C-alpha cells in the first residue's frame, strides 16, 4: 500500500503539471481564435459579441492567473468549454463522439500487435536459430521502419483503390444508420481493416524483438535448466516458466501503449479520414480551437497516467520484488 500511495502521489503531481502546461501552451501560440471567428463572419459580429466570446472561451483580457484559476475550476467541475471549430457544441460532447472510434481502432491494433508479436517472439527465442528466428525479425523490422502515413497511403491505394477490397475512408458507409446490427457491425469492421492493419504492421516488429530478447535471457536461468532436467514437456516449460517470467516488460509496454491509444494514430486517421481523436486534434490545431485542444490534451494525458498507474498496481501483483522498493 505504501508503494501504491507513493506512485499515486507522483502521478497526481504529474497530472497537475500537465494541466498547467495544457493551459499555457495554446496561449503561447500565435493568433487569436476569436479574431479568426470575426474574420470568418465577414465583419458581421459586433464588438460586444466579440467580448462575450472572449470571456466564454477564456481568452479575454483578464490577468493570466485569473484565467488559470478559472481553468482549474472548470476542470474540477468537468466543464471544458465550447468548441470553436464546432461552435456551439461543448468540448465534452465533441470528445465523447470521437473517442469511441479511436479506442476501437487503436485498441484493436494494439491487442493484435501485442498478442501476435509476443507469440512470435516466444517461438523465435525458444527455437533460436530456426528459420522463424532468422528470417522474420529482419522482415518485420524493415516493415516497421516505414512511417505510418507512407504505409497507410500504400495500403489505401493498393487494397482500396486498385483492388477495391476495402473501403478507403470514414468509419462506416455514409447514410448507414448506426445500430447494433450485423450489417452495421460488418460495415464498421470492413472500414477498420486497412487503418488497423497499417498500425499492426508497423508495431508488431517491436513487440516480437522485445519478447524475443527477454525470452533469450530467461532461457538461460537456472530454473529453466531445472525444469528441463525434471523432464517437463517443452511446451509447458516455454509457456509456464519462460514466457510467464519474460512477460513483465511486455506488461509495461502494453500499459503505456494502452494509454497512448487515446491519442490515436493521428496520421493514420488523417489518411483514412477516420473520425477519431487524432483527426479531431489536427482540426483543432488548424482552427486555433483552444478549448478543444485543451480538452483533447487533457484526455490523452489522463489516459496515459491512468494506464501507467494501473500497470504499477499490476506489477505489485506480478512481481513481489517491487514491493520492497
């Protein structure tokens, strides 16, 4: 419990620091979102309307500390303001409408890449020197060296435009009513294949190499030799003894990856016009949408910190040595 409380205090301090940076960074950017809205309205807005907008969006002429105090109060009450680019929709409503698609895309890709990559790493390390161990890691590392957007555009052109096997944009077909029906779920799955595939291909090599290297070190431990001397089945030794102890670094990586899922694969979402948080973040930056940018950054930060805190708690359960630190 002492270890968990120390970690909780650390993450609370980190969360406060991220909130402060989240407040300051958009205000250091050049330009004024209200002035941009005034330019878009072609001078149809009155001065009193501009002043009301500045006060609503928290970019008025108040001292910076007063704006900061108001910002903290809004955070504590769950009020993130009103989006400028999608005015007058509240920021919480914009994020809630987008985050589900990001979790679907990023979560699916993360689980597939982690499970398949770790299994390949276990097999490659257990059969060290085999064709699987010699040929597959260099191929996956070579594929993983390509940028997300390049691989996404290549998959989009080949499988979407040339072959026409999969849809090339959006999360589901335009005009299709969202519902828990076989037709809608199948349509969403078809739209999910290409963006998820590109993320899996780029990241699976790292999962495989990480598990392979840890497994190789674990295979040289004395308890593996003892298990082999007892005549236990190789499959049991590989999974119950070697892989189980080699999984700890992968648990950390999975927790961090789970946190960053909320941020979305921005470039992949942009290429496929996938309506996730990353795509919405790009629109918010382009439109100088301070409230939406702050809401998105805060959501991403909170997700990363929460995921890491849960991993710390899980580590206490999996590795008793952590409790003594």
